[in-house]
């Protein structure tokens, strides 16, 4: 019984750590794509507010005027992902950024 516990605990910690890393990588990719889509929609429609994928989180784009006309639209959103393993006890905090050209 004791020997099986000595094997299961490190195995469980390893599994949860791999799960945390893989979900973190996937969540960052999905969040970046959602923010990029919201900024691209804001640039196409010329709107000032962009809602990311129908959620209540609003990505407020910043317009940077270009000398020849048009603008660069840049927006970002802070994201907090909950912890799954003891690898990141406080969770994962990151910022997803999107950029587009408004002509």
C-alpha cells in the first residue's frame, strides 16, 4: 500500500503539471486569436469598441494614425487562468494583444 502511494503521488503531480502546461499553451493561443479577431472586426467596421467573441470582456482598441492616411489598431486584454497543478499555484496571468490596419 505504501509503495503504491509513493508511485501514485509523483505520477499525479507529473500528470497535473503536464496538464497545466498544455492547457496554458492552448489557452494562450485561443485568447490571442479571440483578441486578434475582435481587433480585426473593429478595424473592418471602423468601430471603437470590440467585444471578444460575444463575451462581456471588451477590448478597447487604440488608434495610431499613419502619415499617409489610415490607422494602426492595437488592442489587448489581461487574462487570468486558474491553476490546475501545484506548478503554478497562483494561476497564469498574461496579456493577449491584437493588431490590425484601418484604411
